């Protein structure tokens, strides 16, 4: 097919018919722009302009004074010019796509695009389905996309024109192309592609589509403003099918999309994610592979970058990946196994050698986020698929992690591990003993008389506690609260199991001891409350089970024990547990007010009902955008300054 | 050969001064002349031009070469990468005779260049020599540097003769030092080979080698020590050398014997000096490791030879060294002594053990655990009964004294009984010879071995009991301990040792020992009951070990003693609750399960039930490895105690077997009072939901054990094995069952997955078009501004450049006009 042609970057320019109305008279739009123009650059420009004038004047004077100098200067300039040109060519050889196209385009350079022209074209395209107008429009679109990097194609008169071109093309490209191709369905699936390729007009339209795709790709890579990108992404979601026709461009498109997904702000990220999802879910499965691996890489590198993590965003990314993975659990579970065994290898290396480097690698956000990701993946799918081995491996790994770092500085990591285990236990409906892990944390705190709290610390945002916090009261509080929450969660899972009294025996003994030794009154009360609740539940279950007549080997009856009560949600322990969660949420809310770091503890609420709840993307995210600062593309900036 | 040539080197002539500016000007001049041919003749123009050019270039090169020579010498002290530079430095031009401006020809330069190279190479090879780190040399080098700097200065002042000579002198000195050490090394090698080739005739060399190893140079000393070690290891005979007494010396002997005597005495004295030197050197940190290594090797290789005592003393002293390498070496050596008793007949073992006992005593039990750990590798022959030992001891002593007498007496015997005496003498000599032979070959008689063994044992137990007593002293741990956690560093290996050698303990001590252990096992409880500071804190692992040891002791003595172990079991029952994974050693716990529960022969239903219940509860709280160990023990117990299988049934009201206590008391501290028989093992149901498949399966297998039919269950794993297996697995991550088996079969097909994230937000409407329009406009303007900015900047740059060029232009013009 035409894959070879796709790969070449040569052309996006379309030869135009002369049939459509060309340049209209240029209405001076200058006035309009001067009003808006207020960027930092314009001020700078003015200054430079002034400087330039002075310098020029000086030079002219010199030239006048000494005609021989001007001759000398000329000869010098010539030599310098050639040198410079060589330089530039070697510099930009690979960065620009349109090098070859330059020459034949130069002839069109002079064409000025005005608003009226664009409007006429749009009109023609929309109403008459005029192909020639479409070509012109696409050329205009192309120059708009490339605007600022290379002066190719047409000159755009003013900002309004620029906006019109981009908005119109992006919004209507899908309809126009579909209309021209006379495609029936609005859906984009694999079959649609076949249909598209069979369409009679496809061959004639192909270059147009390609030009559009290519220009769009360029736009995505150039623009940095979130709104523009979000807009583009939402519109592009509809015309994915056209991208699909060009596999090599598709790859680049995926790359760009994934990048935007990982780095962009929330709305942009969501939009990009939707596009990725569509690509992965609707089209052939090899795109799923590419998407998955690209997304995973982006995720890991992202978690490496954000050391002081934007937890919310990372959670969003993680949920996205989990959903992507869930498209084809078979495939992604292979990936998960590979990833987990990689992590496990790193872990056992760390355990054996005890090297600092290994420890640093393990106690990093990359590692933790990876584990987190797979935990979510497993718990999302374990009820529908057989993921036992993956489930088992992950638990082993987490258990190892929890015991690898015994010191109090690693409590945040440990709490994370406990959280994962709880989460897995809930979703997998299996028993994971974690009481001793939690109790260790509770016991450690005792007797450590903390100093006055400095800053409040959010343990969700760290893995290893900074030294100065270790004895702070806030940290102690935080640990205590989280540990109690986790223990309550653990008990809540089995609160109606027939062996709850036995499960609670050892923890109760230890909790009583903790209660005895704890000096801080608030914490003491909390422990006391937990003890009371657990004891109450123990009595309750004990009484109930004294009444039954079946034996332990009668599994069915055991499983049905107290199921009725469990579903009623009115059992005392369930209520207690709910109150604990509410308090935790409240506490977090309170803390969020105090700490600037964002924090999502309502996540814990989700844990109560392991049945996944759609993670709503917040769209009402405040768009604090500084378009000026945003648009400073790095390349530009370095060039300019 | 290098030296000779250097003597011939003439001082180099200073290159003529050629200021660079002049050269440049002269270029211009030439141009000028070229342009205005009328001013000068064509021939002269061409001549001067080429000559000047040629000469200046050469002169330049000369200057560079000279400077680089000095520079090189400086630099080569700092970095050893001179070779390439030197290679570059050798200009082919230099290989030819050079004519300077004043018309003199230089041939010498050619010889000088390679010379310098050679020097530098030598310097390199020497400084690269590993292990050549010594203070004196560094000082020397520093001096050289200084001198060279001076030399350079002087050269600049155009004093040419002296610096060259000085530099040469220094180099020579350096060379001689290097050569000396080099020659010493060779000498060592030569002497060593000669000694190894023919020790008898070359024994004198050994003194020379000793002399060499007294050198000031550390590297030489180390080499000397090492080569001496090799030599001694090889030539030391398989017997102990006894220097001839004066009487013996007076006796006439054959030449061969004389030679032999000389050889032996030389060897002995040299060996003595060597050992003394080693012992002295191990105090110095520089030589510590080498000396210790030599000592250890010697001790391991020739423990039968003279001066073993000093070797042993030195090695044992280092057995608890802070230096890991040293400590490990010493421990290994001592262990090899213990295991290869054939080499020294056990003598060394006794001595070593005694020394260790002394060491422990001297340091008040605050040593590295390794120092007691080595005692575990002792092996005792159980066939040699202990009670006979005193007899054997006295007998051997008698024998020995008799022998002595026999040796001294023969001359005082009257003549008339000569024949008889002669006969006796003959027989006596034979006896003597055989005794000597025995002594030499160390084919011991059992009595001797018995004596040695009993001495060793008593020393070992002395050490062990000392450590136990120390651990029992209240308050001591808090005061003297170097670290809070390791206040009883020796306790663990000591308990292991007692466990291992428990069958050898004298029955008289038994009661005492048990009392000790009981107290230690219960020490944690006391600390809770009383205030914290009053008693020594033992860790859970240590207390568990005490319980284990008590059981082991009892078992090994065939329960000869009627001591009730009930108390230990009670302790254990409570200790289980104090176990913390990560902090305490799971292996010890698993071992305790095995020794105290699985191997225990006593059957007490009430107690067994209590333990079963507790272990089941325990396995609900801890990791998979611990759970597994506990469950394996539960299985064992259930197999042995048929009646306990009632726990598996839910008999209303505790059933017929329920004891005095009708209701289960989970928090009771005494297993006999827990009333566990009334409980039901509901834990198994939860354990069947355990994430670990192995735990799952064992739980279900336990739950299906039957009360009614008394079938025999075979289980081959001990709790310890089970624990190790799982904890290993946890470390290596071998998933149980291959991963492929558990391929992901789809349980429920759902083809169309709804998009959950972000689907509910209609992004189409979300992004306001006007907003985008505005942003786009801003974007456009910004881009335009940037473009503008760029353009302006380049314009500005060009203009400024032009202005700057004007300056240049003016200068040039001025020059032209001048």
C-alpha cells in the first residue's frame, strides 16, 4: 500500500487549483491586533527596535565617512554569510520536516490570507463540498500549523484569520471528509477503515487527508497551550479513523498523545486519554500494544520526574492505565507479570546485597507507582479473570517490601504496603494477614515523646520520612491514625466471619498493651475505641457461633454464616468502621486546608466498596493558564535570548 | 646504559628570541615586499623568506621541546599518561641535525629526546608498581619536585650546566632507590627458590631473607613476610624439633647428624625470629592483615611445630577483632584446628579452647559472637567415656615420668649386672624409641585422647556457663553493654553450643543449668512484672533459644533427669504472642515448634489442645512462612493426639472431652487452664481463604482430618523446613506452580468495556470555543512577536558586528599606513 509514502516526510503541501477565489484585498487588520498585543515580547521588541535604530545610524555615519569601509564590510559579510548558512543547515537537518518542500513552496510565499478569503473558502467547503476550496483551506491550515517555525506557505494576515483557519478545520474536518467519502456510519471501528479504503473517492482524497493529518501532528507538537491542545484533542477524537489510514503517522500521533496525557493538565490529560483509549479499544490490537507500552513508559518516567508528587494526577494516570489494561486483560497481564517480576528481581537484589543504590531504587516513586498500578489492575480484574499467580506474586512482593524497611522513617512506605494488601484482600476476597504489620507501627510510636509539631506532614506524599519529622507529633498522629484505619479496615473485611474472635485475639492482646503505654490522650482514646468495638464484635460473633451446629469442615455453612447480617450494614462494627472512615476523610479535608500539597484520601472511601466506581475526572479544574508563559517553547526561547 | 649517554649530553643552547609579533610583522613585510618588487631583488626576497621561516619554526620547536622536558618531569609525578605526549613530542625534524641561527649544528638533541622518554618510562613503570606506597618515597618525590622547580628557574636564568647535572643526579638517585628495591625483590625470589630447591644446604639463606624483611620499605617487608611464609610452610619438617641438650652436643656424632643439627637449629632460630616478628608486626595497622594472614596460615599448616603457643595466642587474640577480614581468618583457622586434630593430636585444640575461655573471661563476655561460634565446630568422640579420664590422666603421667627416669638413669648402674641391664637397656631403648615415635607421629593412645578431650570439654563448658551467668546478672546488660540490642552478644552461640554438646554435660551441673535456663527464659516476663530497669532484657529469640536448649538437654540425656519442663512450655505458650516478624528470628521460632511440640514425647491432651488453638490463632496474624510452620506443628500435634481432633468438630458444649474449664479462655497464660478443648478450630476456615496456596492447602487438609477413624497421616516436613521453604520462596519469588498454568482464562466475557474515566464529561462542550479563539489569537501574536524579535535581534547583531568591524578595519588601516 502506501506505507512507504507515509513514511516520507516530504510533502504536506497540495497544489491548488486556480478555480477558487484567491487573494482578496487586504483589509488592514492591524488596528485590531494592536489592541490585543501586550505580550512581553512586544515591549522587548520595541526596545530592540530603538537600539537597532541607534546602531544603524552610527553605522551609516561611518559608512558615509569612510566609503572604503563599506566595501570592506561587504566582503566580510559575504564570507560570514556562507559560513552561517552552512551552520544552519547542519543544525536543522533533522528537526524540520519540510526542508525539501521549501523550494517549491517559496513561489507561493507571497500569498496573503485574509479573513474574507478564509471565510469564503469555509463557506464553499461547507456548502458546496468544493474540493478545490478544501485544498486551499488545507494549505492554509498547514501554514497556520507551521506558523512561527518556518515561513512556508501563505502569509497569514492577522490573528483572526489564524483562529478561523484552525478552528474551522479542526472542528469540521471529520464531517467534511466523511461527506466527501460518502461514508455511512459515524462510528470509527476497524471495519470503517476497510470501508474507507474501498470508497471511490479515497484515492483522490488521500493526499488531502494526509496533509491534514500531518499538519495536525505538527500542531500538536508545537503548541503548548492547554486549551488549544484540549480543543484539538477533543475534535481529533472524531477523526481518528483518518489517522489510522497512515500507520506511521499514527505511531507519531500516539506518541504525541501519550506525551500530552502524561504531562498535560487535567482536561488535556483526559482528552488525550480518551483519544488513546479510542485508539487502543477500537482499532486493531497492535495499537493496543503500542499504546500500552508507551503509556507505561510515560507513567514510569512521569513518576520519576515528580518527586514531590502531584498525587491526584498520578492517581488519574494510574486509573487511566488500569482501564487501558482492562481492554485486553490477557495481554496486559503478561505485561504485568513481566513488570512485577522485574520489580521482584530488583527487590531480591536489594535484599541480598543491601546496597544503598538498590534501596534507593526500591524506595522510589517509580517503584511504588508501578506496584500501585498493578495492584489496581489486579483488583479491578480479579473478579472476572483468573489472575491468581499475578495476585500471589504481587502480595509476596508487597509483603517483602513491608518487611524490608523496618525503621520508622519508612513508615509511609509501609503504610502504603498495608493499604495495598488491604485493597488486594478486599478485591480478591482472600485472607491476607496484616495485623502484625500494623501493630508494629502502633507499637513503635509508643514512648516516643514528640517535640512540638513543626509543619504538618502529609505521609501520602513521601515514602521516606525526612529526618526532622521523625519525632514530630504530627507524624506520630498521622501514623497512628492511618494504622488504626488500616486495622479497622482489615477487621471490617472479616467482621462477620465465623472466626473473627480468633482473628482478633492476638491483636487485642497487643492493642491492650499499646493502650496501657500510650501517653497521648487522643491516641489513647482512639485505641480504646477500637478495642471496645472489636470486643463488642467478638462477643457478637461468639454468641452467634455458639448457636450453630455445623463443624469447620462444612464449608458451605461456614460461608453462609452471618451473611445476612453483613449485608444489612447495621452491624455495630460496620458502623464503627464507617465512622472511622468519615473521620479520616474529615481529617484529610482539614489537613488539605493547612497543607498546600494536594491529597486524596477519599480514595480510601473507594476501598470500602471494592466494586470500582468510575473515577470521575474533574473538569472544573481551574485553568490557571498563562498563555504567554506557556507558549514559550523551549527551542524558541533559547534561540531568542 | 641510560646513564652513560646522559653524561655525554651537552647543555642545550638557548633558542634565539623570536618574539611572535615580529614574526607576524615579518610576514606582512614579505607581503609588502612581494607587492613592491622594485624595492628588493627577487633572489634575496625568496632567500630570506624561506630561511627565516625555516629557522623560526625550528627554533620554536626547540624551545617547546626544552620546556616540555621540564614540564614533563613535573607532570609525570602527578599523572602517568605521558607516553602519547612523548610520542608526539618526537618530531622527525629533531632526528636530523639542526642548524640554529648562528649556524651551529646540533646532533645531541636527538639522543636527548629518547633519553627523556626512557626516564619517564622508567618512572612510570616504577610508580605503577602496585603496593609501592611508602612515606619515604613520597618525601623524596616532593624533594625532587622542589629541586626540579629550582632547576627550571635556573634554566630560565640561563644557567645551563648545573641544573642539567642536578636533574640527572636526582634521577640517578631515584633510579638507585628503585633499583635497590628491585634488586631486593630479586634477591628474595632467588633466596626463596634456592631454599625451596635444597633446604639443607641453603638454610643459611633464611637469615638473609629475614634481614631483607626488616627493610624500611613496607612493600619489601610484606613481600619478605610472604616469601618467608611460603618457605617455612614448605620446609618445616613433620615433627617437632628438639634442640640437642649440652650432653648430646658433646657426644660425637657423624657428619650427617651434625649437618642435620645445624640445619635444625638454624631453622628453629629463624622460625622463632619470624614468629616473633609477625607477632610484633600485627600490632601495626599497616601490617596487621598480612601478619595475621601469615600467622593463620602457619598455624593451620604446621600446628605440630615449635612455637605453636605464640601462634595460637596471637590468633585467638584476634578472634574477636573488629576487622571483619582478620576475624574471619582467625575463626577459620581455629575451626580448621578443631577439625583437623590429626595434625597436632588435639593439643592445640585444648590450648585454643582454654585461650578462648580466658579471652571471654577477660572481656566480660563482651565479644563478637564469632569467637564463641567457633567452639561449635569442635567434635567430641563419644566413645571415650568421661569418668575414666582421671585414671587415664594419671596413668599417662606416670608413664611419662617413668620414661624420663629411664632416660636419665642408665649410667649409674653397677657393672655386675651389666648383661641384665644391657638387656633391659635394649628393651628400654626400644620402648623409648617407640614412645618417641609415638610422640612424633601422634598416634595417640585412647587415654591421652581422653585426657585431652576432657580438658577441652571442661574449658568449653566453663566458657558457656560463664556466659550464661553473665546473662543472668540483673542490670549488667544495661550498664556494660556497648549496644542496647546486642547486650548479650555471646548468648546465642553459647546456647547453640550447649544444645549441641548437651549430651556431654555432667549430670551434676544439670540442675544448675536448668535453673539458669528457666530464669533466662522467663526474664522477659519479669521485666513486664517488675519495673523495666531491674532485670536484663533478653530478646524473644534468645528466650526461645533457652527453651529450645532446655528441651534439647533433656532429650539428649534420655530424660534421665526428672525435671519438669512444664514451666518452659508455659513460657513458650506466652512467648509465641510476643513474636514479631522482622525483629525476631523466625527460624528460632520454627525450631522451637519442632523441638518443643513435635518432638516432645509427653502427651498431655489439655496442653496439646491449648497449643493447637494458640498456633492456629497465631497463624492468622503473621506471614505465610510463620503460618506454615505453625500449621505444620498443628498437624503434628493433631496426629499424635487423637482426642484433640475434637477441636475440628463443633460438639455442642465442648463435647465429652472438655476438661474442668468449660469455656475457652484465649487470654489465659497457662495452657493447662485455657480450656482449649472446648474450642473449635474455626481459624481453618479463614486460613483456607489465605492468599498463599500452600497455607490454603494445609489448612484444608487439617480440617478434613477425622476424629473417628484413626488413620495414620504421614507428614515429612518439620516446621523448620516448612518455614525455611516459604521464607526462601519469599526471597527468590518462585511462584508456586508455574505462571503459564494459571493463564488467564476468561471467566466472564465482556467485550465492550465502557470508558469510565472522563467519559461522563462532555469535553466537546467543555472547552469554550471563544476561549480557544482567544488563546489561539494570543498564540498567534506571540509567535509573530517572537518572529519579529528574532528578526530584529539578528539585524541588531549584524549592525553591532559591523560597528565592531570598523575598529578592526581602522587598526588594519593604521598598520598599513605605518
